[in-house]
C-alpha cells in the first residue's frame, strides 16, 4: 500500500520533477522528452509522475508558469528598487538580462515554445500576463515623467522585442558573451530618442 503523501511531499516532488523537466525540455525539445524519461531522471517508476501531473503538457505548463513568475519577481523587484524613470528602466533591463542569461533553460521554454491548449492552464496564462505587465510598467513610469509619448502597450512591446532579440542572439552563440548588455544599451538609447514627446 503506497504511503499517504503530505502536501509538503507533493510540493517537493513536483518541484524536483519540474526542475528535471526544465533541463530536459530545453536540451532535447519538449517533443523529444517522454514521461518515462522524466521518471528515470528522478529514479522513480514510470507511473509516478502521473500521480502529480496529468501528462507531459501539464508538466510543461507548470515549468513555464514557474519561469514566468520568477521572471516577473525579478523585474518587479528591480522596478520598485529604483527611483526615477531612467533608473527604473535601466534596473528592469538589467534584471531582465540577468534572469535570461542565468536561467537559459527556463527562458527558452518561456519564450521559444508555443504551449498547446494554453487555455487549459490558467496558472500559465496568469503568469504570462504578469510577466507582460512588468514589461509595460517601466514604460508607464516614463510616460508619467514625460520622457516618452505613445501607447504604453505598444511601447512596452517594442522595448521587449529589443531586449529579447539581444538576449536570444547571445544565448544562441551568435554574439559574444556579454554582448546583449551593450547591444541593448544602444537599442534602448535609440528607442528612447524615437519615442520622446515632440516639441
């Protein structure tokens, strides 16, 4: 008879499984990973993961939601820890790059994978929207201080696209280590000039 698992037992195993899945999904691609491989990675029977997750897509959604929430935590902390829109923008950009470069497996799964049936995973949807909100938050700060003019959603996406592009190039080995930071600094300066209010 299997032992009764406490909430802590369940949470601990789910976390261990998600950590293993994050690495395997990123290394091999989600389509190449099976539930059996995930079980073997943790040294448990092939059926054990099904006690905690419905299927592989359920695990992937949990991994990605966790990544988005950690990402949002980092950006929100950076935003609240700086004073003045320029300093906030710089802090958020630095936090973004630090998270992406220190968590490449999570970052690639978050942004380079199209989750099937996303509507089935409300935690993932909520986490994704939270992350997106953090990217427009510092733009709203700049708009309030009169440093930018335009739609905050559109401007947020422009800055997001710029920083994401520089990070992905570095993670793919297309630019040397550290290049994303100076590349984004130049892009950020150019974007800020382009979206300043007209005299």
